[in-house]
């Protein structure tokens, strides 16, 4: 198949590309490298089945040329991570909304099977744990920039579901805290990347607030498997799926586990959210997916334990050349 992966040089996107290439498909990646890295896909550049386009999904001309040649689109291009969102809310909104609008409009024009990558951020501050795909969204004020990402992703989903009503075979996958090889060592958008980098360098692990907030961390291999099932399972068209582990872990537990696995002497220090993100930042305490639909329709269930996934992630981090962990 001819497959287009937007954001294919990013963390999840490049891991997806590896699996698709191994499956013998012809892959085209479009990525403007604002967050993604060319090094994530450079090992495919010599293959005749791989094509890389350094451009933005806001460039409609380039995007149309690529989509009309595709059999499937995996749309992963987005601005992600609280730090990016808080620092550049306008860029986040434009990229995440207008970019997805462009992808879906052209997918509809050329009738291309599409998967839209969304986020557990959709649920905002909802306390309806576990979070079902049809649950209400609970967000803060529009003056709190952090929630602009959730709203942008919600608009993406509205677009996708509207096109689905017109018959376009499109599915939505909501990711829950994916982690694994190729995480950005600077920690943007990933507490695991931040903790691992701090532990390997011997720096204090900075835990926000009391550390009792929880997340469900999902190894990237599981994330990709769920994403691909959303294409290959015919009944997935027109539906939304939580793609994540349902193992709930506190951030403080995560920090202690990473210290144990790295054999690091780093200490854990607590820091108020406002120190990192400003006084108006808001956070949700618990975020756990209801996985009934993804299990029933897709046959998907996360299989990699947190301990196993962290070991694989640490192996990748330790093998990174040019990074000084001392």
C-alpha cells in the first residue's frame, strides 16, 4: 500500500514508519521538523520505498500532491506538549486545527482511508474515571492557555466525525501518555523523558505538586498496534478509540521506579506547577482510559508492562550518542 504519515519524523510517527516499512509498504512522510527529527527516519532514506518531504501540513499544494497518491493516511502531525502549548498557543491552534482541516478536506476529495491521532487531553479535567470515549469533556476557562490544545484536538475530532457522516472511512485514536524509544530527551511533552534524562545525569527529579496525580503510560509499540488496527478493522470507520494502558500510576511512583531502574542517586524534589508553567496553569489529577470499545471493536489491549517498557526506553536513552549524562 501507499501510505502517507504526517508527522512521521516525530516520536510516535517514526516508530509507526518503522513498522509500516517492515510490512513492505511504500511510505511517504511529511514533517516540517519543528518537533520531529530527521535522525528518526534517516535509516530509511536509502530505500526506494521511503520518501521524505520536509514541509508543513499547512502547505495545501504539497499536501494535495501527496494525498492524491495515497491509499491510507495516518495523520499524526501536531504541536504537542504543555510547554509548547503554553508558550505558543496561536501556533498550536493553527497547526492542529487548520492542518487537520487540510488533511481531511483532501482525504475526502480523493477518498483516502484516514486515521486521526487525537489525545487523552480531550477529556480535560473530567473526573469520570475510567474515561469513556463518549464521556463529557470538562475544561477550564479560555484564559488558561493549556486547554487550547484540548479544544483544538476536539475540533479535529468534530471535523473527522463530520466527514465520517458523509461516508469517508476515517477513525480517531486518542493516545494516553505514549512513551518509548525516540522520546525527546529534553522532556517536552513527556514526564518519562524528563525523569530519565534527570536520573541519567544525576540531577534531581522534579515532581510537580505532591506527585499523587496519576497517568496511564502506554509503550509506543502498543500505541502503534492500536493505531494500525484502526485502519485494518473495517468496523473502526467512523468511531473513536482510547488507545492506552489502563494501569494507573502516580507520578511519584513513576519517579521512584525510574530511579530504581537507572540505579541513580538523584533525589526527588517537589515543585509547584506555576514555577514551570506560570500562575494560570491547570492540571487534571487522574486520567485513566476505558478500554472496552478498543478491546471489543479493535481487539486491542496494551500488552507491555510499565517496567518492561521503561527498560526498553532506558536502553535507547543510554545508547544515544553525543548526550552527556554526567
